C-alpha cells in the first residue's frame, strides 16, 4: 500500500487537518493517510495534552473514514521524535508499504533544519500542500509533489484559546472530538 504520513501534535485535531488529509488521500495517489501523533516535536515545544488523549481524539475524528488512520508509532520511539527515525522504523516494520511524508509549504521551507533531511528527500516522496505566504517555486529534488489542498484559517492554538475563554468550538472540530474535549475538560487552564 502507498501510505502518506501526516505528522502533527494534533493538539487538538481539527477540521482543517481532516480536510487536508482527506484531500491528499483522494488526490495524491495514496491508499491511506496515517495521522501520526507526535508525542514531542523537537522544533515546536508547547504545552501538549497527554499523547494518549490526543491519539484518542484523532481516533474519534477519523473512525468513519477508512482511508484515514490514527498512528501512535512515535510513542514507541525515543523522544523527541525525528521524522527520519520514524520513517526508518516504519520501513523495517512494514516493508510491504511505500511511505510518503505530508507537510505544509511552511514546514517544507524549514526542512533544512530537520535531522537527516537529505535522506528524507532522497528516499521518500514529500507531498507538500501550499500555505499562504509559503509558495514552493522550485522542485530541485524531483520527489516533491505540490498540491493545492483546500485550507481553512483554523489553528489548534485558536481552538485552545476559545476553550480557555469559554467559547464554542463547534464546527472547528468534529462533534465527537468536541464532546470528548468538553466531557473531560481538556485545555481548560
């Protein structure tokens, strides 16, 4: 199978993440997109909800779509998580699959800060969705697929802020995710 790996803190997962993942699985020659919940992103320190709670929210958000799968693969690896280490582990564990990396054009422009980024570009297809202000002008590596996924101006930090201010997050996250967040008082500081 051809698997796209969409890495993220998903703190929490929201409809913007789901729209991108669904667009990419339907338009980029993939069989599935695995939503890889990162326990700790080395380039993005933040106060994160417990990784198992975030994984559960991703599971709730994707359970009705057979092409989107939650993944806890980085929970089993040393922290912080480095994409190249995760890819190497997945290649060994699932030799029958072919993996691609999914990222926004903002992350792509920072790829040179990633551990062993040259190996990622050499060994894997990188699917880049365009984000405003971060246009990909060249494809010097040849294994970059650029797509224009539909984007919403929604962020997990905006959702967390709404929760802390007692505002509704309806329609920003799926109904199951909203109910789980509210029932467990997640993100209320």
